[in-house]
C-alpha cells in the first residue's frame, strides 16, 4: 500500500484508485455514521475522493493516508449536514429506536446509530475501522484524553442499551 501511496502522489491514477478501493468500506461506514442516508454518503465519499485526488501531493507521510482520507471525509460530511440545516428547518428529530430481528438479537448498527454524533463517530472509527485512539485523536483533531473519555461514555451508553434490551426482550440467564 505504501508503494501505491507514493505512486499516487506522483500522479499515478491507477494507484490512487487502488487506494480508494482498499478504503472503500471504511469510507462508507464513517459517512453512514455521520450523514445517515445513502445519498448523502455517496455525495460525501465522491467529494472526498475528488478532493483527495487533487491534494494527494500534499500528503507528507504515507503512513497517515487513511487518517488523512477520513479527515477529509468527516469534513465533507459536516459540510453536508451544515448545508442541510440551512436548507431544511428541523421540525422534529427522529429518534432511532432499537429493534430486534426474529431471533431476538439487537441490530448493532441501530444501537450505535442511536448514540449522539460525537460518540457515534468515535465508536465507528475505533470498533468498525480498527483505528487506534491516537489516530482517532489526529483525525478528529481532539486531545487523546477527550477521545478516551468519549469512548468510555459511549461504552457505558451501549452497555445500558444492551442491558435494557435484555430486561425487556428475552430473559437473561443467571
């Protein structure tokens, strides 16, 4: 991958395409956690790819390609959300409720989606994209301590949501 990054920095389009394909799933998961709709995800990812392609020569350290790419994506997602706030007044926030499938299992994505944005983004980056806290700190431009405390709060909220489900869903085995 490092070789592809170096080639992409030198203008090789195929190397850049390979890099995007490698990171495609991460881009989707992060954008989905922020903007929710597939249309907005597609817009955010498309703009991210375009901006990254034009700015790849500014990437200093190839080891931080994914971090750099996700930071661009998060900024694009925030731009989309800001644009939507200006265009459509929020009448009522729809609260996501957790649902269960036929077998009584919680849909994990729906539970994660029910978290507030600042916690949800960290959970997605940490658990779904396997990024270390230090990288998340760099991507979000927040101190490591802030990321750790938000991750802790998110874990507590998730545990509470799972516990509530067990109490109201199926009986817990002792």
